[in-house]
C-alpha cells in the first residue's frame, strides 16, 4: 500500500495486488463497505496520519475510486469542510465520486499489550527496523536488570501475528505482559516514553 499526500486536504492511496490478498478486499467489496474494507480503510487513514500528518478527525470524507495497472485500485480521499465543497467535488468528479459512509472509529479503551525482552541494544535495533514500516500503535522502551523491554500497544490486531513472529527472531515475547508491565513501571528505567519504535528506527541504524 502506497500513500501520497496531494494537498493538505487530499491523499492518494494505491492498493496493490498483495494488499488485496492480505485484506481480502477488492474494488467491489470496498465500495460495498464490507467489514474487511472498513478495516483496510481505517488502517490506511492511520498510516496517513502517522506518515503524512493527514488528520481526518471529524471531517466529512469523500473517495474517488479507480482501477490501476497492477491489478489493484486507487483511492483519492478528500476532506470536505462544508456543503459547498461537497457540491463542488461532485461537479468536478461526476459519478466517479462516492461519499464515504465509513465512520472514523475511536481507539478501543483497552488495546492489546505485547512486551518483548531484548538481551542487547543491537538486537533491539535490528528487530525494530524489521517492523517499523508496518507497526501502528503506541510503544515504550524500558531497561530493567541490564535488558531492554519493548512495550507495544498496537492500534489494531491486523498483522499482529506477523509482528510477533518477526520480533521473536530477535527477542523473547513475555508470556504475562500485564504483570511485567507493573514490575517495569515500579523498578524499570523508562528510556523512551512515547513512539519508541519510531524513535529507534529513525535515530539508531
């Protein structure tokens, strides 16, 4: 999936063949608003928020859809601020424009928690580099008894199995993360409080 910012109020999302297989979404069931399409749509918006600073908040959204040459499809998402802009967008794009009925979901109050124990900093950096591009969610880094603990709270469960498998090549997944979270909070040294995955990937290569 490739996302490009066209303007402050518009982005283009290229959904490729591998995305269609991963999400079980094609152009037809996207326009039919299936649960799979809802999940993919919100995942794309979170990527746009993280990587392009494109925040939808309570904006009205419209989507223009088109097929692409690589057996995928393209979405152009625009933020519409008032009825006049909405009417003008319809005039400009004609029948190709579809008003999106996806509701912007709030994050659940309880997010899945995963903690991975790394014996050294080099392994930590290597593991983070492998998952950085796909991971969306909160993350913290804590040092305890000479080891590094990466605490992850993914925004959703899509791709969580792949994430765990990848990180398990570099670290040990903690079996009781909630219990350990309490211990780390009391006795550990908090190194990075927010966006640990992004900070490590960006500053430690």
